[in-house]
């Protein structure tokens, strides 16, 4: 449904995308995961025919993004990263406007947006600018869906949205996917990765890995420890000054720790930290998450 | 078509819900009109005049006394030679010189007819004309009373000359001038701002991705402002007519047609600006500095084009309002038809098409 071949794009001297290639099947939910400035928005804008790539080709539903941009614009739904609806128009007026622009009506495609729109329908006379962050995103999704697109492209739809709304939002995406809509979604939150069929880890304009979340995690073979003590700040400094340490990152309540060549065992690590007079110390093996993989990739090492 | 109307409807929501926009649309025109109308004074008090009396007889003394006792005029000095007139005007204090011909009283008595010349400083044209009108009014009053006494037809023939601005252009010009300025402001600035606002808020991104054609977006932006600007033009002409008595001598239909042409030109100019400007601020500055000031200063609205240095005259000829003001003046004040303004109309038409072509060509179907 989406096919990207060797796409490159530079802004002045900054290379935003470097030779990117991937494909998305029909009805698939692909997540683009990466930090700010990784090139997610640029990639999406190229696919949405909003900017031109420097090199490479891309097609959406078989249409070339450069030559057949008019065809593409009829069958894609797009939600930009910034809230891009009319703040001085009410919820209903916004939806009506986008329905009219796409040559349809709310009634005609009400089925598709019912689940989402019904949640904000009680506020339909409220101006869009006065909605909460989560409601804004629901409205924006409704507007992007109103013309029954075949492909849905969402640029960081859950950024700045509370946890509950984020969860609801992903549930909606799953439902849409079941209706056969191909979805490309970007997010800086790695915990959302597991909800995608496949994820593309993207950094500095390059796709570092693209696979299903479980395969990505399975491929991670490093020995990983979770470490905790009474003094977390001193703990991270002590760990980083330990000569055998490879990485030590804070992950919620714990530090995730890897050693050079995975040669350190839990007991050795515990011993080292006890020497440093850490109290309430906990050290144990854990299963890696997608974040661990990403951290590993970010540090520029091969798996 | 339905898409287009949906878009226009949305534009009207934007306009009617934004207090600032409404204020610019309807508050500023009326305020400006009333302001300019009042600043251009309609009454005279203690205007300094000089008298060059070549006759110095009883009648001229009487007239002089009558003029000075009216409360409108103060005698600065009596002149002794015709050469003094130029010199005294140059000093700028004296606004009017009255010249009685020699043997004024005797001529009036014997032939029933005498000449008086009224020379006004028309560098402030409104003032000049008012002074001359008041003076002739007082002269006529004197004659009517004198006629009653003498029972013979008498006639004082005042010959009015306006110094520095012989044809007294721009007396009523402030209404055409303000009209040109306001229509320019609303049409060009408001459209350019409303398009750049879409860019700034990111909604342009969605509009571009939609099946809306650039022409539909442009026309959808233009249509509401075209309608509102026409209403504005009506209001300006109406206030000019009712409050300040500016006449509409010529054809109202032609006047409206020309006004719509000018509005279209300004709207296209606004869109052209918006294709170059990235933010509302930039659009506003371009509109204000590149459009408003030249409209006020170079279009002949305040300073007559004929009095400008050659270079500025050239510059003024690329200012659309200059031609529109000529058209307005001809239709409203002189009552002439299309026959006399076809050249200016053609210039406006040419400008409109150039702006449209550039605007459509430069309107981007992508973000960069």
C-alpha cells in the first residue's frame, strides 16, 4: 500500500532522510518510532505529497507521490503533528467543513467515525480551540477519517495527550485497522511500539530496524540487569564510572545496565555497588523491552 | 461547487468570530472617514488676508470694512504693488489677497460693474476654496444691499484665482482617497493575513492535502472579502454623501463597476503578498508599508501628483490607487463617463490580471 524506495531529503546542509526504503502492506499498522528530529515528520510529509524528496521514489496505493499527487490527496487521511483544525470553529463546524471539502457528509461516513466522534459529540457546539488535548486529537482523527481514506497517516497523534486518552486513541487505531485501513503512525513514545504490527526504529534520518515488536525484542541478546538503590543519582554515576560498564540508563524506577561483552554477572555488580556503600540494593536480570533495543541502537552499536 | 461554498462559509465564520477582523472591516473605515472629514475644516475664523486696493475709494473702504467685521478675516496689511502678492504668499501667513481694480467705485456707479480679484493660497485646497467662497459671499451680500439703496442693477465681478493649485483638485478628494485607501487596506491586508494565518496555524497543510484546487482556495478566500468590501464602498460613499455632502454626479453603476474592479485588483494583490509572506506579521507589514503609505502619500490623495518631483511621479504611476482616484474623481465629482476613464480602467485591468497570474502561479500546491 505504501512503498518507499531510497528516499533522501536534505534541508540546506542537514540531511533529514538518508536513503530510506520500506513497505507497508494493506491493512497494516506501521509505527515510526524515533526521537524528535529523527526525520519522521519529513518522511510523512513526503508521503503526503506536501514536500518533494531529493532522491528516490515513493508510491501510495500505487500512485507516485510526485506525479500523481492529486490522486493520492483523494484517498489519504492526514493528521499533522500540530493541531491543525480551525480553533474558532466548533467541533461540528470543523467536521462539516472537512466533509464538504472532501465532497461527502458526516451522515454518509458516520459509521466509520462513530466510535470516536460519539465521545466528543456532547461538545459539538464547543469551539475546537477550547477542547482538551485528548478531545482535540479525537476531533482531528474524526476529520482525517471523514472521507473514508484508504491510508491514514498520523504524525505523533498522542504527543501531549494524557495516558488514558493515549490508550483510547490506540484502541481506536486498532479498530480502524480492522476495517482495512492502512495506518502509518509516528510516535516518540516507545511503550506504544508494542501496539503496532511492525515498527520502524528511525534515527538521524535512517531506519535502523524494521520488524514486528516481538521480533525486535527477541533479537536483543544482551545480558540486561535492572538495578535499584536508595540513592539513584549516585547509583547511576557509580555505575557509569565502573570500568566494565557499557550502558546505564534510567528506566522508571530502575536503572537498566549492560556491561562490556556481557561479562559482568549480577553478583559481581552487586559486590561492586556494595563497596560503594549503596543500601537497599536490588540487582536482577530482566527481559528487554523495545526501549532497551532502541537505546542500544542509538548508541550506534550493532546487535 | 459545493466544496467552494463550504469553504466560503468557513471563511465567514472566521471573519464574524474575530472581533479584531470585524473592527478592521467596519470600525476603521467609518472612523477614518469621519476623522479625515473633520480634520479638513469646514469653517473659517480669523484668516489672515491682505488687500491691494488700487482704488481707495468709498466703496472699496466699505467692502473692506464689511469683510473685516465679518469675523472671518483679519487684515494683515495693505499692499502697494502687484509684486507684493507673490512675496506675501510665499511667507505663508496670508491666505488670501483681495485686489480691487482702480476706479472701482466709479466704475460700479457709472457702468454698474466692477472687477475684484480674489487670490487664495490653495496649497491647502479646501481652505483656499472656502476663503474664496466666503469672500464672494460677503461681496454678493454687499451688492444686494447696495442695489436696494440705489435701485439700479449692480455687479461686482469677482475673479477667483487659486494659487499653487489652479484647478483646486482634491477638494472633495478625501472621500475618493479614503475609499481607495480603505478598500486597499481591507482587501489586500485582510486576504493576505487570512491566507498566511492558515499557513501559520498549520491548517494550510490539511487544505493542501485535501482535494481542494488552488483556484478554489484562492477564490474561497477572495469571495467573502469581495462582498464585504463592496458593502464598505457603499458605506463610504453614503457617509461621504450624507455627512460631508460629497456628490455623485456620474453614473452610480459605472462607479460600482469600477469599485469592484479596484477591489478585485487589491484582493489579487493580497493573495500575491500571501504567497511571499510566511507569517501574518510579515503579511501585515508588507500590506501596511508597501501599500498603505504609498496609497496615502503617492496616489495624489493628499499631495497632488502634479506637484511631485518627476521620479515620484513615475513611482506614483505604478500605484493602483492613483488611477482609481482619478476614476472616482471623474465619475463622482465631474460626472464623466467611461469615455474619459477608459485608460485608467485599462491600467487597473492590466494590474489585476498581472497580480492574478502571479498569485496563481506562485500559489504552492506543496509546503515548500
